[in-house]
């Protein structure tokens, strides 16, 4: 039996476009409308009650693509997105990328066939690469909206709802330096786009305070606890004890805490730690973690609102930057004297 996806493939459009031709033909461009009608006639397609969304010209489903759902930040953001979408009458299809480019490309190719209205892409991995560019361009050509929540793409016209991670890391670094801490190490996630923006902020914070960054203080924790623990342990084994650490995420901060504890170094007395994200568990750790925080409920709502505006065909800002605040907790409070003072 011929279905709406068959018609969409034959006409070279998205299933959403087919449903609009069937329900609201006046809002579809003449070229696409003619292609869809020709495909319907050629395939002898008989419209059915495919879904309540089909009758309204929408599937009422959004897809959320996250870099790693095991990460506390992504899990909390996913919950915020789902709640915001539910308030608007939409369900959310969650897709875990596992930081794999092939999975992202595969989802961009397969999701249009599954009846979705738009996608949110939330990953720290670099999207400005040829394979993703090609797949995302083909995805957008099917009249399905997309919004990123991690980075502003230069090569593809996709709206972005982001936190200024460079400014966040700058503020985190300056907080430690203003406390008189030096040297300060940066614990990031390698060559990912997210980590590079944080590293830029760290370098700028050091530079503004009159310090020159050193390669040995730029650590790669891979966004995971175990690699972060090894990276900090290796730095300590070389004889360098940083007076502060700027960590990209909470799992890496956990790894740093473990490595410092194994050397009998106290946080914050010996080493102060600040994290460039905030998730609920950070406030309940011992010591509790000082964080650069963004309201994740507001983050989810803004991302969903932007995507739904794009789905409806409205003009949306190319980049929306959300505010961040410094939340002072035990690991780097307002006044921690430097070691030996």
C-alpha cells in the first residue's frame, strides 16, 4: 500500500510538505505542490487518517539528537526539551549520537522518513565538517526545520540557541585568578568545537589577568571521569600542582577530585575547582561544585520555541545567546586564600 512517505520520496519533498499539500495547499509553493500532486496521481495514493498530525499538516513530533545521553547535562536538557515540547502538544523522539559522526549523518538521512516536524541538535562535536554539512543540507532541502543548541554554524543556515561558552570559561577562569590562584589548569574535551570555545575563554581569562597559558596546563579529559582523573594525575606526577582547575563538565570535575584526593590535596584549600556547566548533582557533592550556570528549563523552552517558530515558517534569529551566571559553592567560594598564604 502506498503511504505518505512513498509520495514524499517520489516528489522529492518531506512528508510534512505532502500533508500540507493535502490540507493547506495555499501555503505550499506552486512547484512543490505540482510535484506532490503529480506523485499522488502517479502512485494512485489514497490519503488516510495516517495520524491526527497529518490532518493538521504536522506530525506533532520533534527529534532531539544529543551527543551522549549518559552525560548529566544532556540528560537534564533532554528532560527540559521534552517538558517544553509537551506543553506545546508535541512529543520528542530522543536520539543518542554517542559522539559518532556516522550516527549523526545516519539520523539526518533517516529521520525525515519517520514523520517528524523538526530536529534539535545538541552535541559538543563539530558540525562544520563536510559529511555533516552535506547531510544537513540535504535534510533542510526536505523542508524540515532544524535548530542547534550547542554551536553556531557558518556553513549551513540553521538557527542556534546557545550559551556563550567562551564567555563562560572566561568568567570561570577570572574567578579563580581573582582569588589569587595560579597556575590554573584547563580540563577540556580535546578537539571538539565545544571544548575549543571553552579553551579560548580560558586563554582569554589568563591573558586578561596578565598570565601566559602553558601547554602542560591544557588537559584532555575527554568529557569523561576516568580520562579526566588520569589527565590530572599525570600533571601532578610531573610535579605541577595547579592552584585552580577549570573543568568543562561535571564528570571531568569528578575525575579531578579523585586524582587530587589520591595525592591528599584538599579542595578548595590546595586546589580550587570551577565547572563550566551546572547540573543538579553538582550542588550535592562534597565539596559542592562552583559552576557557571544556565537555567536549563529556560534553555529547553527557548530551543523548542525557536524550532516550532521555524516549523511554522516564521523568521527566527540566526543566533540566540542565553545568559549564564556564576554559582558559588564549596569548591571555589568567594574567598579562598591561595595555598601557603
